[in-house]
C-alpha cells in the first residue's frame, strides 16, 4: 500500500503529478533544487485548485485539505515516502544518481518510479540499487487532467511493485495501462508519425502550421500537432523523437525534424517559454 508520496522535480509534469496526488488524498512532498521553480510550482498549484473551486469541481475545504497535504523542499534528506516519482531532466546519469541517493535514505519497502518519456526503464534500472522496486510511471500533460498512465515494467520489476503502483494510479483517478520497456512505450511510439509527418509536410510543401493544425482538428483531433508540441514542450517532444529514432536504429521514417531542432536551439520551447510554433 502507498500512504505517502514524494515527487522529484517541480516543472510542469512534476508539479502536476504532485497536485494530482494531493487532491487524491496522499501526503505529498515536492522536491526541487531551484527555489524559483519550486515557488512557481506552489503558486501554480494554488491557482489550479482555486480554478477547480470556481468551476464547482472542488469544495473550498477540499482545496484547503489538498494544499495542507503538500510539503515543498529543496533538501533531498526530506524525500522519504512510500513512493517516490522522479520527473527531472531527461539525462540518464542525473536520474540514476538521484535514485541511488534516494535509495540510501529511504525504507527497504519504498517504491521508485520514473516519469521518463524517452529513456529506457531497463537502462535506468541497471544503474541503480534495488531495481526490483523500480518501475516506469509515465503520465501525460496536463498530469492532473489526463487519465492515461503507462505503467512500464522493467525486466527486474517485482510483482509487489507492479501491484502497488497500479493501485496508486487508480487511486489517483487514472487509467493504468501495463506495457513492457520499448522505445517510446505505447503512446510516444505510435504518436511519432503524427508529429514527424506534420513537420515533414511543413518542410517539404511550405504549408503553414496553422492550416495543418486546423485541418486535423476539424477532422476530430482534439489538438493539432503543432499546438500539441507547444503544449508538451518542443525540448521534450524533440528529445523523445531523437530517443525513439536512435533506439530503433535510425529508420528514415522516424528521422527527427530540423525545424524542431532549431526551435529547441533558439529556446522556442512552446507555451512554457512564451514562443514555439505560436506566440503566447
């Protein structure tokens, strides 16, 4: 059973996961080294809970209770819980170092999960202690709203961890889908052509991005590819494309777009930076 949680990383995904956990009744620690990012996450969650109250989706006392369950810290020594979910930068060495530091201070029963969208769960597990208590828990943006969570099983993930994390996801109001470790897991693997072909179409024909988005939205997609990439973050989306491309031995059909590469290099990451394919 999971009674308490810790989320490492207070960016868009990490703060969203922490918000979801607190709203679901779990005492939650949110860890972030950067105090500015941590303060921004706190303010954003307060605003998000107030919006839920304003829309009648949450009572005022429920908002207060959820906020009371949240603890904010920049001290790793505070990160002790039944489940620790990592949502930090997509760099293997940084993630494995964090997990090993966390394992050293936590209980022998603590479960560890990564929210990685581009790295191999097995590769992370191979470099950390207690890989049997390690699993992938891939949320989608915005984490408090999107129901799907990919539960990614590593080769050494034990049954108790699988059951505990699947139960946690359901307690958070999520729909957990089990999958094995593979490039892109399920959603990001299938979604690559949606992004890559849209970018290729813009490159090859000069068709403007708003037309591509509008046509696809008119045909039933909730969001066009360029608007969606801006929401996800071009840095994150591009990193996933590169990772899937490399892990699948560089097939031409999955070759990442130079347009998106340039966006990342210019810092035009989407909504979070104020500019991406669109200006915000």
